[in-house]
């Protein structure tokens, strides 16, 4: 029984292991900056990612838009919903 619980815990830990995302910030002047956001998991909400990106950009969270594969990300969804994983590239825009 203990062995089964150990395997279950290891399986769950593997499912929610942390990863990094690459953020491409498109500036108004046409230039771009790239940076990474670490410690994301498949269960991370887009809202959390957007807050971290806004802090990094020193911008207001409400003005920060995140786009993945030409789709604007919605705060209530998880990264898993959009199939975002380790090394995925997210575009950040500021209104």
C-alpha cells in the first residue's frame, strides 16, 4: 500500500513539475525584448502568468495582453488548457 502511494505521489509530482516560458515583448517602436518566466506549471492560471509578466515589464496588469499561437489568453484558463508547456513562446503586448 505504501509503495502504491509513493508511486501515485511521484506521478502527480511529474504531472505538475515546474517549467519556464519564453516571453516576447513587442514594443510600440517595433523593437522586442525577450525574457523568461520560471516556475510555471500546467495548472498555473493565465492570470498568474499575466501578473508576473506585468511586474517584469513594470506595467499595469490590466494593460498587459498575452498571446499564444495568435490567440489572446484568458485569465480564468490554465496553461494546460492552451497546451502551453516548457519553452513555449508567449507574446506580451501592452495597450
